[in-house]
């Protein structure tokens, strides 16, 4: 029995004021594309401007009359949901770790990132849409935010499980900043028991050759691009979720322009829900996902299954098989994540000692500056130097004390939650 059919779209719109190229015409073009009425639910990320949020809501109101923007942090969470169906309720869950405030050039901390839940009424069925944008990677060779992203992934999975309620379908749609071979992807997918709607390794959603904003350096490093924008689904018990269609629906360029809609590709998944009969076997021990042996080693061949933009239906999820059972895959992922957390905690201890040592040295320097008079004609510069040294001392003390303990507690919270699951998940598998 067919319960519902839903077209979900996710897109990171790259809407950073004063930074993103062609922001205004791209927002207008996105509004026009979404107003075509082809999508039922739209999950947008990096909507950092209130003006852009209002423009997107007003510009699509004729076909997507229901909307919600998640406010958080200093500049907002950047998450916007547009829906053809009524949004009955919303809930935002902020992550315990989310970057560093002093790294202004990255600015993730100022966004107050987290996962936003929208309870949507589709006909007479409740659907839960989760919109999330995990911390960016920035440097693949020296990823300072890997632990943050792993904890965010696990935290999101636990939030999804805790808010399952009476919904028939859970959808996680967003820029997760993690590829299928990454530990964050595995932790999120395995601990949430969700299914990746993408059944083909041919699709890439960022740093693609088809995108006008992809740099030559990125192409040289990843000629095929990367897939970090995802749509995960999980149906309720006795209901089957079928991925009827998966595609990158937006054109390569904004019509009449030489630039793309965003530096990310839009992703569309068409989900069909059917109610299982009492005689239909349900396998609760296996997770349907797309992790091949080549992907585990980071050397998958995306050219074998088609090209970007092609439709990749997955009937009954048969093409999304996982070679190992969920408990074993989840245990391996959690074990790796815990090792990463332990390394971060050791690094935090080292950082605390370094900051305190730097503060001590600078304090001695400040005392010496106060003891000696300024050279003739350099009084103002001498005074300014004292203020700078004093300011750096305060910063070092803050980073060694308050910030270090905040970071440590955030990592410990994620680590201990993983340990609880690792301890009990296999013994009480039914409840997980």
C-alpha cells in the first residue's frame, strides 16, 4: 500500500555576505528554480543573511508556502526549510563542539551550528526533516576539525533517534562535509540506522568540473569532485522506503549567465513509502548503505555508473547493500571515533600547557616593559606595545582555562555518549 511519495531537495546556497560571488543574482535564480513546483520539501544551508532568507521564503511562497529559518549563534544557523506541506513544529539542537571563535576566517563557531528538526504533515502522515551543516574541513591534509565533525555526526544521529516519535519517515538532508569513506559519514549512518539515498558512486556535489566556482587547484586534487551533500532516509517499522530517483536537478549554469547556482550542487531524492504486509519479512540487522571496499580505501571509481546529473533509481534499496552487518560496522566506526576523541583530549592538555607557558613568558616581558622608561620619542609606541602584550596574555589565559575546559567538556560529552552505545548496543540491539 502506497503511503506517500516525496521529492526532497538539499542545497548549500553559499550565501556568505561580502564573500560569496554573484550572491544576489544567484539567490534570485534559486528562487526561480524552486518556484517551478518540482520539489515538495527543500533543505537549504548557508543562508547567512536575513534578507536572503526572506527573499527565498517570499520568492517560493506560491509553491512552497510553509517555511522555517533556524536562528542560532551570532549570525544564525544558516538553515532554512521550505515546504509544500504544513510544518507543525520545529526544534533546534546545537552541537557541543563547533570550531573555534578565534579562527574568524572560518567563522563556523559564529554560526552556532546544529541540527534543525521540522515536523511536516504530508497528507495524514508525519514526516521529520532534519537540516544540518557539519563543520567544514578546510584542510584535508591537516584537519583540525575532524573530532568536532565526528562528535557532531554522532550527536546528530542520537538526536534523530531520540526524536523519532510517531513519524513514518525521517530525512536528513544537508551539507554534511563528509565523504562516504570518512569516519564522520560512517558514524552518522551506522548509529542512526539511516539509508543513503545515493546508490551510485558517480555523483559528486562539490568541487565538480561542471561547477563554475570550482578552482583549478581543487580540480587538480580531486578531478572528479567530492560528494559531501547527502540525503539520508529511515522509515518507521513495517514501512518500506524506496529511493525512486536520485539526481542533481539544477542546470550547470544559471540561465543566461556564466556562473552556477552555488559552489555546491543541488541534490534531489524521490522517496516512495509503502506499508508492508504482515507476511513481508523485515531485516532489522542490516543497514542499507553505499560503502564499497574501494570507498573504504578512498579509491572508488565513480566513472563506472554514469555521469553527474543522471538519474539513479534504487528499487527497494537493493543496490545499497553493506558487506557487513550493522552492529559490526557500527562498532568499528565507534572504536575509530573514540580513538580520535582520545587524541583530541591529549592535544587539549598539551595546548593548555602551551598557552599557560606563553602567558607566563609574556607576563615577564610586560613587567620588564613597565620597569624601564620608554625611549625618547617612542612613548606612544611603547604604551601601545604594553597594551598588545597585556591583551595577548589575557587571550592565552582565556584559551588555557575557560575555552580549554569548554572544549574538553564538549569532546568528553561526545566520547562518553559513544562509550555508552559501544558498551550496550550489541547486547541490547533491539533497542538501538
